[in-house]
C-alpha cells in the first residue's frame, strides 16, 4: 500500500487510508465518474429513496469535493453525498450562514460497522 494508515478520527485530505474498527483498512476518496454504476447500485440496494443516475452526475459536477466514496479491498462499498447551502443561522438568529447538508449516505451491509459512515 505504501500510504500512511490513519485512525478513524482523521480528517479527509485526498486519498486517505483509514483503519476501521475491526482493524481492516478502507480508503476514503473523492468520487470519480467511473464509480457511478457502483454508487447507483449501492443506493438502490441499501436505501428506500433511490435517485436516478443524472442526480448523482449533477451532484458530482456541482460539489465534486463533497462526494466521497469508501473502498474496501479495492472495491467501492459506500458513498456520501454532501453539499454546502446558505440559509439562516439557528445560533445567531436572523444572520445568514453556510450549512452542511448530507444528501445521501449508503454502505453495503458487508462493510458496515467499520466506521465508514462515521468518519
């Protein structure tokens, strides 16, 4: 592998190798368009709310740094789509602020409990 393996608590910075809760190493990295079919399959397999392919592509084009996939043993096993929105602050009433929005998270059953969706 040749890369530094980090604990689950590390922040994502490029391609990150993370040691999961059971000791296996998974990779967090930015989505690539070649991941599309796998991400769509994960979405349809594990979530009741399914998005069409164009939704994933549009999200990738609009928020490429906020679309993350997880790999285990060289295969994509999960994803997380996020975006930053602007709205009114709940803390500073009446002031505009940026807000993080998690659009969708999906992890295949065989890759759960490693910490993929908690990283």
